[in-house]
C-alpha cells in the first residue's frame, strides 16, 4: 500500500517541475546576451520623455462649448533656470491662438498675444478666465463636459510638449468665446481686437 501513494503524486510532480523549468528558461530570454548599454530606440524614448517635461502643467481644463470658440486654461510651472516662451498651441478639434485680455481705447479686449507667453525661470504663469488663455477657434465638433482634449505647446527654441485637459462647464467670468467673439463681452465690456 505505501507504494500506491507516491505514484499518485509522481506524475503531477514531474509535470509541475517540467513547467517550472520551461518558464525559467523562457524568462532568461532568447538572445542570450545582456547589456547595460541602452539600445538606440531606448535612448530615443528616454530623450523624448525628458523633453516632454519642458514645463509643469497643473490643473489643465477647457471650457465646454457646443460650437464656435472656447478656451483652455492651466497653471504653467517653469522649474528651470531660464525663461521659456510658448509661441504656439495646437489641438485636434480646432485651430488655436495664444490670447490675452488687455486694455485698448478704454475697453478690455481679447486679442492675440504678440511675442508668445513667457514663463520666467523658477516661476508660475496662470492661463485663466479673464486673463491670458489658449483660444480654440472655430470648433470642428462640440466640446462636452468630461471630454478629454490633447494639446501641443510649441516653444521658441523648437521644442514641443503635449498635455491633456478635461472639459468642464464654466460661467465664472461670464466670458463669451462664441461666434460673436469680435463684439464686446456682456459683463466685461471687452471685445476681440487684433494685436497691435
């Protein structure tokens, strides 16, 4: 009787040992060589990750809109030792411009920001309603609350950076990013004006 018990467990033990051996060999890799030197594609990926963080982008969001125009906002953080200038922005749902709110002829106007947006070294820069913002012009589709949009910023030195922002409803500053964009804004008496 004692010999029956080991035979019952013998076959599963052999199968289990064989499976462990196969998995161990597969984990060692098929090339048989190991290298501490990264491959060219790994190096390129690491450089892309390093360049992706030109600026910190905190709390990015987009004002939801059915049509026409809307705007994107965020706090941009420059932890570096040199100033960084944003010269352009892009998204898949519309053409974009860098905009500012400024006084012109005694009125607050919205206009393209000449020279781009400069984020000083070791500082923050707020893109916010009633101030500088990323203007989405002529929406190709509605931007609904909860939608996530991807934006690409371009910089004066030729680098670029991509970030995502979620759309949300907003009526705070009573700004009008709509087809009547060139008209004075109802509560701010502001109008769109070409940059000087």
